[in-house]
């Protein structure tokens, strides 16, 4: 194994639900429903492999522009997921960490999230970050606004100043970013955080993604050389 270490933080762009449904002549929302199984399988796989932080890109700011019915369907699914899985998260010591411009979410979704966050807040084993109404550029803009509002002197601004004001403050940077559905882009996800992240793209559509796919991505990561701009590879996860 080149860097040998299990990634501390894995982020996932869950793509391909629409195509999966279309291939079956069904509505897009059916693909999202099927994608819930992959969410559960991935959370479990990450836990079993000892990945401490898992982040899932569940709903982008840009996704607000989708048809009303699809957006409502996704919000309902999120509510269902929280209803069904929160106890399981508590049992496994997983802390739920929703990030994004959450104030845009419907009242019911926000309430359900708040409840689940409260119930899981003592989870010490791992974190499950759900990016909802999230956009990386918007996140950076929000951080810059905070810096300006705090009246911080320009010459004292460092990377840390920005990092501490991102939605992901306190989380390590992702070591591995998995994208399903085959597209080779970041789609406004973790732009700041992914500066040195290893990217793994699979053609597997999200609703088909299971533990074996996750394991394969992690194994591929473990064989990669990570140099962080240096000449020699560095062993292990973080910078
Ligand atoms: C992208 O597929 C996927 C989404 C926009 C939503 C992801 C949501 C889920 C997997 C279900 C709910 C999530 C949680 C955390 C409970 P797409 O529709 O863009 O697919 P396409 O590229 O094939 O059109």
C-alpha cells in the first residue's frame, strides 16, 4: 500500500439517481428513493472500515432550481431518513452534522434535522455530515462576510481564519472524494476543503452503490501516493 492509511474523512457526491430512474422508465424521484438504500449502505460501510468522518452531498443550492415536485420529494425523503435512521446513528455513536444554508429548508425539514442533531450530539465515534442547500462558493462567501463583519485586520487573515468560518470548521479535510455517476467535476462541493483531496470517480450510479464499491474506492485511495506539493510521498492521511 502506498500511503497505507484508511482515510479519516471521505466525502461523496451522490450522482446518477435521475439516470438510474430514467433507465427504468421511472420518475427521477424513484431514483432518489432507491438512493436512500445506498446512503444507509455507505454509512454502514464507512463505520465498518473505520472511516471517522463521512460527508454526503445530498442537496446543492443549485438543486433548488429543480421542479417543485422533485424538491418536495427530496425533502420528504430526508425527513423519512431521519425518522428511520436517527436511533441507529445514536446506537453507533454517530454525530449528525448538517451543513449548508439550512435556513432555506422548509420548516418541517429544519425541525426534523434539529431533533436528530440534538439526539446524536453525544456521538463520539464518527460524524455524518449532510450537505443540504449547500454550495462551496456560497460557503466561502459566508466565511468572507463573517470575517468582514468581525472587522478582522486584512494582514492578520490566514488560511486558518477562513477555515474556522467554513461550515466544515472542526472537521479534517477530506482525504478521499468519491463521485458516482461518472462525471469528472466537483459541482460546487468542498472547493476549499478539497485542495489536496484524492478524487475517485466511478461510473456506478448512486442507487447501485454498495459496500463493495466503497471498499474499492478506499482501497484505490490507499494505493495512491500523496505528495501535497512536495517531492516525496507522505505516508498516512492528513497534511
Ligand atoms: C443526484 O442525482 C442526487 C441528488 C440531487 C440527491 C441525492 C439524494 C439522495 C441520495 C436521497 C436522500 C438523501 C439523504 C441523505 C437521505 P441526479 O438526480 O442529479 O442524477 P442524474 O445526474 O442522473 O440526473
